[in-house]
């Protein structure tokens, strides 16, 4: 098999493998954005940026309450 055909097949395989992952990550980002718009998050001044939360905790003298989650299925 000539090298250019083999290289083309390899690129096609890599694109086929990577495409679903990119779509899954986009879906996870969309779900995250929808959750961040939830009403319960608007009940208090939540921070989603760790550095901003640290600065606020330092200035107010309060501890940080952190909740981390991750979904592994699209």
C-alpha cells in the first residue's frame, strides 16, 4: 500500500475517533451552561471562578464552600 494512501487512511481514522469526543465535550459544556442558569444559583452570590472566590473569601474572612462535579456521559 503506498504511503500516501496509508497516511490518508490514518488521518481519516483519527478524525473519525476525535469527532465524537468534540461533540461530547460541546454537549457537556452546554449542560454546564444550562445548570449555571438554574434558579437556585441565583439565590446567592456564587462564584464559578476559583480565583475570584479566593479573593472574596480573603476579603470577607469567610471560608470557601466548593462543589465539584463532572459528567462522563454525553
